[in-house]
C-alpha cells in the first residue's frame, strides 16, 4: 500500500536527515592546532574563481554538508556574497560563528603599515564579522600596487589605469604598477598588531618561497606564521617546503589541490596533462571505489597538508569532503610521489618586476615582462 506524507512533514524529515548527515560529516573532519593555538580544519572550501551569484549558494551548501573552513580573499570580488551567506547560516542557527574557521588575505596593494588595517576592516565589513580566524599576506611582492593609497574591494578588483585606484593598478604601458620600496615585513608587523587587538586570531603567508618564509620566522617581533598557503598538488608536491613547515610547526595549506583545471589562462601545450586525467590516478581511484579528485585530496591530508578545493556544485562539494572515508596505503603514496614534476600553474609572472617576487628561478632567462592579464579571478563553474 502507498503511504502519503504531507509536504510539510516530508520536508521536516529531510531537514532531520540533512542535520544528521551534516553532524556526521563535521565529526569526521580532522583538525590541526596552529601555532596561534587555534584549531583549524584540514579541509576547507576555496572561493577563488567562484563567480558572484554562485559563491553564496556554494558556501551555504558546503557548511550544510559538513565544511567548517571557508577561505576568502578581497581580490576575488566575492567576499560580500560570502558574508551574506555566513550571516544567513548564523541567523538560521545552522552553525555558530565559533564553529566556522574563516580565512582572509591582505592584498598586494596594501603592504604599507598604514594600509594593512584598512584592508582588514574592509574585509570584515564585507564578511559581516568581528574577526577572522586566519589572515594571510596574499603574495610577498607589493604588485599590483602604487603604495600611495589602500585599494580594497569597493574600489574594484579589475585592472585599470592607476589613477582609478583599483586593486590592480596599471602603468601606461599596460604592465602592473609596482611599489618597489615596500617589503613584506612591514605588512607582517602591522598584522602582528591586528592579532594583538583580536581582529585576527592567527596570521600567516601565501605564495612565499622557503627563503621568504624563513625571513618572516627570523624577523618576527611577536607572532609566528601559523599557515603557509601555496599551490600544491601531485605535479607540484612541495616536498622540501612541506618538510620545512613541519620543522617549524607551520601548516602547509594547498590551494588548487586538484591542479586548477578551471584556471582562467591558456594551458601550456608543453606542460603536463590535466591532473585528474592522469591514468595512474584513475586506476588508483577505481581500486578504492573513489574518484581521482578524492584520491588526490586524500593524499594531501595523509601527508599533513591542509586543502581548500573550490567548487560551486553541491555534489562535488560532498565528493571532495568524502575523501576522508578511505585510506591510501604506502604503495599508493609512493606511486603518487612519482608524479612530481615541479609544474606550477600559477606563476603570476606579470608581477615579477618586484624584488620580492617569489618564483624568479622558474622564469626563462630571456623572460620579458608581460602586460597585465585582464582576468585572474574567474573561471568555469566546476
């Protein structure tokens, strides 16, 4: 016999199942204690290249299926929508503020000490928060930057002549403006003060090389970096950098952990194939009843690397989080180690005129400074 469920009752049961599923997924989330004392989930949601109009729904779906870390940046152009989504989640009591780890970044235009606070306050306003759990220097070089005034999201995250004051100021020849006089330690000292004020709970760096990370550690006045966020995936495994981070107690966090297949620039035909199309990963995934993406994410977590995969699709969000439900054996880990070819997708060579640019040894000897790319934040909707 058929059983009839009134719509409101059926909806209530679904909400109950969703809550149970959310609690199960959240309970399996591995965390790591940072040098700041904060607990950080090992898996979070990345928002780089998540288009406005989609990122808010992605944040809400991610939290509802168990994510407890959201990675943001003001130059992504979507922090206000992220903030609206978080406010709704808090208002509806899906989670409390204390349950969510929010990470933001200091943009390159704002490395001068007098601009750091303005950068953070603008981010806090857009995110509708009183503090962020982690605040990173996004890049070591003050490019794009004029050094004359702070540039935040309300000024625009698009390349434009420097007189317009956007976050991506351009010179007359179409190259990025560069504040050659400002060094990243100036920004670090200002961020230490923000941590003392309680506006940020942890501080760290992103896209720094080994030498630059050690410079921060050596010259800090008060606080150690808690996180180093860098591109990291099986084609760029960052083995030496991971070893240094473990020695220092710094957590290495991987952006583009799946190889940034939706990156908004032209693929190099001489480079390796798309990561998730690698036949060895496909075979390993089949063995474990998983997807290649899940294998790659599980590999990172087992190495002790935090990950922030990006997606705006609910099914993909769940799939990425489910990388915790199986384990790679030693043979699997050794085979993935053979994929390392030192391939970096995000070189950002257009910012290489600055002395603090981190990847100079990866540029060709005859590299000529290129004009600024028109877009570094958008992609498809994977």
